[in-house]
C-alpha cells in the first residue's frame, strides 16, 4: 500500500507472504504434485460460475490453468490469439491441449496490418504494449460470448521460471546430493563456458546475466534521447502497470474480470520455498525451464505440450508491422508536431538512423510501437483537455 501525503510518500507491506513450510529436501515430483493441488484449489471457486474463459497460448502456463479448471469440473472455453505469421504461430499446441481436454477452442485472428496501430485511436490510459490490439480483439470476442471470467496463466514465469541460476544455487539449494551431482554434470555439458560456471559458484553470480534482455542487460532504444537523472526502466515483478492498464482499459470496461489463479497466495508461498535449482535443470546439453509445471502436466497432457522445447518468435508480428508501416511510425514519432519530438524525448536524427535499415527497425520495433502509442495517448489527452492542456509540460509529464 502506498500512502501519499503533501510532503512524503510511505509504503506499507500490509499482507506479507511467507514461504510455505515443507520438509527438508522436498523432491521435484513432490513440488509438482503440491503445485497442482494448490492450482486446483485456486480454480475451484470458478467451477460453478457458468462458462469460464481461458486465454490459451498453448504454452505451459495457460495449459496448466485450463487443465486444472477442467479437472475441477468447470464449463470451460479456450480463446487463442491466432496469427498468420508462421514464426509466432502456436495454434497447433492450443488445439492439441483442447482436443485432449475436450474443450471448445475459439481462434481469434489478430490484426497485424492497418488496424494494429491507428491514428484514430483514443487511448483512455497510457498503455504501451505491442499486444494491445490483439487483446482488444480478444476482449471484444469474449464479451460477445457473454463470458464474465477470463483466466490466464500470466504468473507462471514469475512463480516457476528462472530468476537466478548458478552453481551456488545447486550446491547450497535444498536438494539431495545425488541431484546436485547430476545437475553439476549437466551444467558442465551446457552451453555456458567453464569460467562463467566457476564464477557462478565463487561469487554467486547468475548464469542468466547477459542472456536475458531485461534490467541491466536491457539495450537502450536507438532513437530516444537520454534524460539526465532518469535511470532505465527495470522490470518489477511485483507490479507491472501494463497488466493493470490492460485490465482497466480493455477487459473491465466490457464486464470481463481478468483472473490469474497462478498468482494465488498459496502458490506464491510455494514459489518462495522452491529452490532456484528446481526452476531450471540442465540435462544432456539442454536446459529445461519450469520443470515443476512440466512434471505437473506429464500425466495430464500429451507429450508434445509438456516436452515442448524452445519458444516461438513472438516478436515477429510487431517487427514485420514496423517494417511495413514506416511512414505511419515516422509521422507519429518523428514529425515536427509530435509531442515526443517537441518535448525532447525522441531525437529526430537518431530516429532517422533507427529507421534506416531493416535490422535496426527489427531491433527497435517494440520501442517504436510503444512510443507511437504514447504519442496517440498524448494526442487524445490534448483533445480531451482542450484549453486546459498545458502543452509540452503536460506531454513530458505523461510521456515520462
């Protein structure tokens, strides 16, 4: 809770979550079975509330939620955001899950062309996410079907995915010695070089550092002007404003309650107890991510789902959009009348360079699209406020 007063701001952690109490050296299969039982408890309140929707990507997280929902006896329907981009197409996995669970699947064709980013948009909130249009299409379809509760698996990465991983996590984790030995052998056969592996043991450095484009490893956008005294944005796993804005702007106003049973209190407590070494397991030269969820689904879904390796290139559709719609992006972000240019947030010269080559456009696609959304929001604020709009001062405050 945040308390705002005239001369100070106070934060209060009013509902502290503590790790769940488990015996020492609880095994991975035991974690998996307990996780499923807690997930069942989390979805059970929805089972008697009429038809329940699930936003199903076909990945491990949303598939887990749908499996538990069906096991709890709910009348479920799955919604899948379909794309004609073969590099981002996950529809085969979604169909396999629904066929196995005997759940109807609704495929929602996503707009990757002119309607993906429109000058006519009137943003009620400063929403910056490349999936805005896709989720808007999903919200429209779900509302048309009369579904009130829409469940997602969006907490799965945070609760069961790797946040920190290295030899230190294996040696000092609450694991059996035989497991530690096998994991060390697996790590030596992985893609990481021996000096980095040794460093993760001596200094407790994470092997994930440098491999994920977040936090300190996030690359700056090539066209935004550096702002003195303002640090780069870092991901805060406790609060993601984009998720809240998505809920308010797209789903809540259509009478849809977006629910995340993966984020239940008990599952969070289990996650706090889960050793880091059980979040990523090196095996035969590869790394298995979210092994708890995979093992949880091993007896409940087809092998092709829980054994799925690698990821689809989900950034491909927005990158291709940016390549095909340069004039629109150039006008929204880089024209002399753009709020982002007038307030010094976008550097026109740097923008020209970023839009000059396909590889640069792909690298900056997400920042380009999100900046265009910020510009659209500022223009809508200017229209709504009229004479009360203070120009660059208001624009800079909102955009920042």
